C-alpha cells in the first residue's frame, strides 16, 4: 500500500548492541485493525512508492517498553495502530512507516478531511504548543496534505513522549478521507523529515531515556491467519520468532533502513546472482524490485507484466515455488501463498512488482513473513522467520 510514498502511507492508492534477551514481562502493545470495505489498487501503490523515492530515480526515568497492537486492513494492504496525542489523550489511528520520518495527523482545522477520521483538537490539550511553521507533503497520485507544526505529548502504549513534533493537517486531498487512518508515524531516520531538525518519535524515546534499548520490533500478521500484528518500542517479543535471528548491517546514509540483498532464488533455481540494495519499508504493501530484477523473477513464474509495475501470476499455488532472498548469511523465504497479493476472478495480482527505482523495497509481502528488530543506534536489523 504505501501508503507508500513519503508519507506515503497515506496515499494508499495503493540494531541491538547486544544480542536480544528473552522478555518475560507483559508488554504494552498497539493493535492493528482491518477495513473490509476498502479495495486496494496495486498499480497506484507502485506509483505512490515511485513518488516517495522519486529523488533516487535516486535525568533518570524508569525504563519500559511500549507494545502497540496493529490492525491488518483488508488483505494485508496496510497495518495501523492506535496512538494517543495530547493531554487528556486523543486517539489517532496511525500507520507505522519505516520508509518515512514525519509524524502527522489530521486536525479539527481540516475542513477537507474525512468525516470518519479522528481529528486532533489542539485546543483540548493542555500540553500542546503551537508554532507558525508550515509543512506540506505530496503523494504519488498528485494528492497532498499540509498544515502547521505543533508539539505535544504522544503515547505509544504505556510510553509517553513529551514535546514531540507533530504535523497537523489543515488540508488533505479528497482521496484521503475514505481511508481507515488518521495519519502516519515515521520510523525512518531523522534526515528524512520533511521539516528539518525535528526529532522523530524513536529519537525522543532514546534521548528522553524512555526506553533502555534503542530498538523497536515489528510483527505483521496475515489476514488468512487472523490478521493483526504488533510493534514494540524498546524490546521485542520472542513469542513471534520462529528460528534464529540474523543480524544485517544497515546503510542509513539516505535516512532509510537500507540493506543489501545478495541473490534471489525461485525454488532452488538462481534467478538473480548479482547483489542489489533494498529498503525495509513497513509503509509499502508489495515487494518491489528494480525493473531488471523484477522481470527476471517474473519470468521464472511465467508472470505477465501489466506494464504498470504489477504482474499477473498463476492463481494456483501448487504451480508456484517459494521466493528466496539472501540477506547477510541467511536465506529468507516468501512462501507461495504470499506471492499472490490479490485473487481476482481468473487472474491474480502478484505480491511483487517494480517501480523504476535503483533499489528494491522490501514491503509488507516480505515483512509479514518475518520478525524484524530495528536498532537505530548501530544501526542494524535482526531478522528471523515469524510465527
């Protein structure tokens, strides 16, 4: 979905210095929910991702953890969780996006915003601080959102971040008003911020000593298995890890969670042998490759190019073989059922595509099959098969 572009999680046209230790205490969490009336458009998702990455075409505090349950929207199109802003807290439904770094939400000053969206009212918060600094975000389909920057308390589960920069939307394009979300919370590095010198929520969790480990971890469920998911700030949940964790170095020079993919196999057959760069992006629905890599993979599946960044793939999973990506010293697998993104009458949309980018985007097609621990300080990620 990406909500796939800079804040492209709302375009929806669509590192642990030490090895982690098991956690036995109950963790606070955010829940994700799905909207069964929405119909995802894979083509628009690709276009949104292209726009998001268009420049590439280049004092002591008691430590705690914050667990936020996630809602799986429709057929794994996107995942969002409940976050509260202000004092007293106002509930907002946000997409957690590792492919961007802004935190924005619709506000009561937005006359164009959807009637079913939760709108933050700064006048009701006694901790809100206003500014005259404006912001604007553009999307892949030409949609935009804009407004003013403010500061307030943001709560992620049991964790309260004080004076967090929040972009309040006073305008959003009509295409946003029917989405089941109210904004986006970026988990990329601060250099990606639309507004410079604004600390991200994870930056503040670390600097305000709210969490003892500079990490957050993600588990995305699958609609076919009940959906849902969770994101944990400051720790991870071993209950969702199936097998050993593999540490992968991260290149964050561009503000992204950049990794290197060494090779790709379809079943036991190598289809891509030259390494390529990729970005782990929780705000993108599909697994997007460079054009050349995508077509090599598509050829192995006899997939048909729609000429819009997506492929038609065989709906019969018995005719398909798993897709394997090697990162670091381990091979990570996309099972055959995840290779079908959407089952349409007599044809299916593949869970992978291309976007004319010089790097791949490991979106939810990859993420929903793996548990990922993001370490912002090192930086690196630890990845294992999820359960």
